[in-house]
C-alpha cells in the first residue's frame, strides 16, 4: 500500500515542533485530505494512548472506557465504520468483555501501546489503492523500521503511573518500554525490536438506571398501566393519552480494575541490492483486564406498593419523585461481579519491494493476523455474578429530575428470612448478617477473528509528475464467537431468603462516600465482596448441593466468513493551470465480497419467577438447531483528488469518490439473541424483546465530496479550512418487527394466566403482576398442597401480603412455559438496509509557532451535521433510524519547547451526541452529554540522552453522563478522576 510519505525522504524528527512539522509536511504533500501524527523521538509518541493522540486531529473524536481512549469516531462515523490498518494491513477486531459480545469489527486502541509507533496517518478521502472498510476514515498505524535509521539506536523508558481513582490496587503502577534498532554499515540488513509492559490500577463510582419504560397514560387499574394501584397519590398526573416514563430502578455502582498490557514487535529487513528490500515482522499485543464490580440497587416494584408519584411537566412526563411501602420488607440489592478478560493479537507479515527498472516497482505484501478475546476468569468464565440482597427495606423514596438521582430507604432488620430459617442477628441496623444470596450467574464469551490478506501492487512512473498505480488484493476474514451461560441459578432467590449465610465474606462499604462531585442521601448502606469467593462458599452450603456447581450451557455459536477479491488502478498526473501547478490522482477500485454465516442456536424456555422477574433460559432438554445463509455483493469505487497549488504557500483541494463500510459482524449472523422477557407479564402489557441478525446486509456506500484550502505561511505554521459532504445509502438502521423466534413459548399470557386473571376479577382483586403471578402459582402449585395448608389452612388465595410473600418465594414454584402456552411474540430489533442519510460539515485548523520564542499553539474545530435525527417524542414500540455519533469537536493546545524544556497543555471538547437509538424495551435513545478534558505534559532533557517527564490526564477530574429522551432520564453517570505519570527516557 502506498501511503503519503512513502515517496518522500525519511525524516528523523525529535521534539514537539519537529514532530508537528513532519505531520504538516505529510498533510501538505498528500493527495486528498490526510492528517498525520509523528513520533516526537524514538519511542516517544505525543500520548501514551493512540486514541488520545488521534482526538487532536480535526474531525476525530473518541469514546473512553474507564477514562482511557478506546475507539474513534471520524466525521460522525463510529468505530465500526472506520478501517484501522497496521502498516497498511487490515487488523482483526474482537471484544467480549463481561462474558458478552463477540460481534464487533471495531478496533480497540486500548490494546496497542504507543511506544513502538512511528506515526499515524488518517485518510479522510478514499483512494483506489487503500483497503476498503472506512467511510469515516482509514487510519494507518506505522511502526518503526530498522533500515530507516543508521547503525545501532535504542530507547528505554520507564513511567510511574498514579491514578487518582484507584482504591484497592497499587497507588503507583509501572510502565516499561524499550526499542532497539540495528542496521549494518551497508544498510543491507537490519533488526528492530520494541517491547512494552504497562500496568494500571483504577476505579470508578457512578449511578445507572436499568431501563426507562415509556408508556401511554391511561385510567387507574387498566391492565396495561404500570402504576396499577387505585390508592396511589399521583401529583401533576399526565394527561390521558400522554407519554410517560417509569424507571426500572436506580443503582449506585463501583468498579476496581487492574489492566496489564504487553506489546512487542520484531522486524527484520534485508536489502541485498538497491533494487530489492524485504521486510518480515511479527506483532504481539495482549491486554488483560480484571475487574470487580459492586452495586447498591433499588428496584421500583410499583403495583400496590406504590404510594405516591410526582411527574414533571415535560412532553414525556417523567417522575421526579416516587415513594413505595413494603410492610413485610423487601430487599436492597448488592450484586457483586468478577470480570476477567484477555485480548491477544498476533500478526505475522512479509513485504517484498522490487524496483524492476527506473520506471517500474512491484510490491508484494501478505499477513496472517488473529485477535482472540475471551473470558479468562475462575471457573472458565468471563463474568461471575453473585446477586446479594438484604430484605430489610420497609419504605423507599426516589428523586429523579436533577443531574444526580438519589434515593432514601427506611430499614427494619427484623424483616427477611425464609420460613424456618433463623436470622443470625437482629441489631437495629443493616449489616452483613442481613445479606443473603439471591440469583447467581456465570457467563463466558469467546471470539476469535482472523484476517488473511495478500496484495500485489505496482507503480509505473512516466516522469516526476505522472505515474500509474495498479494492484490486486485477496482478503479473507473469519470471526467465530461462542457464548455460554448459567443464568439465574436460584440460591437465596429473589427474596434473599438466607440472611447472613456468607458471614464476614461480605464487608460493609460506604459507596455513598465514594462520590466526590455528587451527594447521595445520607443513611444508606453498601457492601463489598469477591464474587468468586462467594461462589466457592456457596458450594459448601448443603442446601445448594443439588444446584451447585452451576453448569454453563452454550447459548450461541456464530461463524461469519467474508472473502473479498479486489483490483484497482489509479493515475497520477501533473500539469500547470496558467501559472498554478496542479496534481490529479484518479482511480477505480472493483471488489467482490462473498459472505457465509452460520449459527447453532440453543432451544429456550420462559420462566416466570416473581412479579416482574421473567427470564428466558436455555432449555437443555431440547436440541440446538443449525441455521446457515450466504450472500454476495460487488462494488465499483471511483475516486478523484485534484490539488491546485495556487501559490507556493496556498493549496486548494477538491476530492470526490465512493467508499464503503461493511456491517458489524454481530449483524451478519443468522440466529436471534439478546432475549428479554419484558419485565413483567405480557397479559399486562410487558413487551418481550430480542435482537435478530441479517446476513444479507449490504455495506454502507458513501458518495463523498471534500473541498479545502490550506495556507502554509511558515515552515511550521499553517491555517486550513474545509467542507465535506457524505451521501450515504444502505445505511444500516433497524426496525422492530413483532415475530416469534425459535419456538419460544410465553408462560405469562397462556391459559393458566388467563384463568388466574378471571379468578382475580371474580374475587374483586386488582390485577397487577404481583397478584397475577401469585394467583397462577396458587392454582398450579399452592392449592391443596401441604405447604399451603400448613401456612394458611384451606383458605383461598385473597392477595394478602403474607400470601404473596409465601407464593413468590417458595422454592420450585415458578411458572415455566409449556406446550399449552402461546408462542412468545418478541419486539425484535432487526438490522436492515435501505436507509439513506446525508452527513456534512466543516473543519478548521490552525498551527502557529511564535518565531524562536519556543511558544506555539494548535487549534481546530469540527462541525458535523446530519439530516436524520432522533424524535424523542416518537414511538416506544418501533425503533427509529437516526444518525449516531454526530457532534462538534474542538481542540486547543498550547506548547513551549526551548533549551531542553518541553511543555504542552491540551484542551479537548466533544459536544453532546446520540450514541444509541434502540436502548432497552422502549426503543429509547441514549445521548452522551458534552465532555471536555484538560491534559498536560512537561519534560526536561537533563542531557541529550536522558529526559524526565510529568504527564497529567483529565487533571480537572471531569465526569461523564448520558441520558434518554430527556435530561431527567439519566442512563449512567460516572465520577471520574485524574491520572498522573512520572517518567524518564534514555536514548542511545
């Protein structure tokens, strides 16, 4: 692959100014719109994380994971629609964190350290000789080559990292990096090796809501209404027919994360003659993540327990206050999770370049690369989730509507415990003796993605201004993802019926006190435990002997194979338009793609466990089924770049062309997934949801237009302005289709439930999910049973709190689907093509150094707009198509470099943007709110070889927040902190 600087003399740069000059030269000399970042010195990239460096380029913004740059968005196109290459080669992508995932093409920059990177180039306009897959951009990561430098060179660096969010790991963690390069005196053979080892311990604390249910307001006690209680006091009630919202819950959560990242690359180069150069390289990257998560969760029960609710006056009425009462006590959830994941990248490649004669050069490149992401935690799992609860809450209040939602509970620790179980202690407070297990889950996901890519490129030069490029390419990508789960294994069950069973393995934790920037209500409780230790302890408790150890069942087996054949040619021509030189690069690329998909789908059943606790689980009594599909398509992709040198310093550019981006791997499967039972009975209006795939999806195809003007008024200073427009067809939207899937039957609306509803009506008992579930359980299990008679004699079910508690928490009395139940109709989110949209915007940039003072400044602003937005007042039963990721971005960097002292302070801002269009069960949006961050870097060269440095990231501790259809519908918010790095680097 021919990249911008391949035809230029190699520039060895050191320092901020020289690095920016090299990047500016790449931009100036390229055809089309290209931006670049160059290493400041051997082994020294501007930022430790590549994504965080890329965000300083116009049009590029990033998403963060745990405060660290993870994926990029370019001109409104997210990570799935940008192509990431390593030395011109397509890299595989795989991600399976938390025991889920396995369907992404998006490359995670957190897997790659920056120390071995020589430069990064961002191609915003398409070219015939560039591998397809990036509509937003193609980002090429270039690594150091030994024959680019004379003799023996090296760099060794060490950093001490202090993350202010860390609470349990080491306060200081190491980063070590080394890079050596050797070439013989004749420059005919060279060896390069780069290695790095990085550790980081960090933590988070935040608040989340599981889901926002959107419904239409109707009369009291109507079956489809979620506030189904005639005695509820409703303040500022919505109008009849008005949309309103109800949160499932409010939970505070914390994480403690340990990440270890190892990178290495070995490169051999040989050039026995001036006409031939061979390069063989192997790249290794491994990212290991261990994370403990704990929650304090307060679920909204509604029904007869809801005492009061106050709505705001927005178009979608949203509760700003709610109050519930639980005379017999209900649990506060304290789920503990252990997550462990390893991502491993291995890539072997070879490149041969032969100068046949003065005019013709041939290049052969091939590589085999594999990314393997899998859970590597105890018990063969990526996620261990131990549900905990303390059933001591007798009243609960929530306050929504502000930036930070809060809650307040009233406790009575005499409550809780199954019949016949003796609580170990009642002492007037909620402590570890009140905490019981509830549900236990194990999950594992494993994704292995491979790329085999081979290409032959040629260049025939007619003269200094004109040449002909041509080539062929063959690429095969395969992704195989497996998912396993043991779901909702009932230990203490939903009522948390065995308080104190784990003793001192559960420790108090002041989660309210962990917030620095927000203030929860005083008086709450929190607990902390190791989920794996709790699982080991549970296996030693005799009453769980028949259900533990839990056995994971396969829930998904998806294989996608994609084969692409391509051929291209392009002409480079030069001439003069009057007194103004011009360059033209025009080409055509033709590709054919064949896709084969297969899925081995498990059988499922529906299990109704309590009022709103409905699960869809693997039914191991029935065999799995195999589904297969094939698809093919071809694309013809023209491109034209016109560059006009208006003067020696002023350049105008005009580019048009077509580019494509392929559908995400998760969308190309065959089977359905993501089953959700709806959070209650379908008899009362709950809507089961699922996600389906579509192996016939076509790639997005974008017709692109770019125009820009660049003024290079000094050796290291320039101003540029540009506009762009992308008309995209085959946009992958989604639609909600009501359909049955995999013969899954519905136990919440069959003959048994209808008979129970009729019985409740005959008794004059209000129908809600509590009474409906318990009447169904009474009819099927309780009536006439010895356990019922022992508790209530021969009395009928009358809906008392005592009866409801008994029926809901009796072991084994769950309503499982059977052949008499109807097939479940899922609101199925299905990806489809056929959507068209236009994205347009403008980019402005300036870079200026103030003579020989050492001071400099960089600034840029990107404006991105689209013609399809999300209608926040739209349907909650049908998903919408809208453009995601569109936001304005800005960067401002001030620099100083003189007499061995370097200093840089950088401000980065990204405006609010739509991140999701179909979240939860009500087709909700998710907006990521505007975020800004300040980073700084100071270094001093003690000698020519030894430099010390201090870096600070997010030094003001900015936080993140997202919301739904309005600001009051908070989805998640995290209290973030600063990270500091003290380092030293020695070059030789």
